[in-house]
C-alpha cells in the first residue's frame, strides 16, 4: 500500500500511523514507536515525529507503506 502526500513535503511517523488506523491514539503510536516497533527504510525508528518524505518505506504491524 501507498500513502500519498498531499499539499506537504512530509508527514510525521506518528501521524502516519494514526491516519492509516494502525493505532487507536497518538499516545499508542508514540509508545509503540518508542518500543522499537516501527521501521523506516529498513532501520528501527525511535523518533516519534520522524519526517517521512517521498520514497520512504515504513514497516509497522505487518504492513509496509510506501510514501509517494
């Protein structure tokens, strides 16, 4: 699946997880990122507000999301 950036150059990682409904709340997103459950471009990502830009690939909860 893809996520298309509209009218911005990036989306923060925790916002992406909320928008894609992979978590129920922002607090859950932050806790799961801090626990090392998210990967960006193949590396574990601990920064909650990591700016995701076109071409980045996020892996979380068994889903891979390509930023377009």
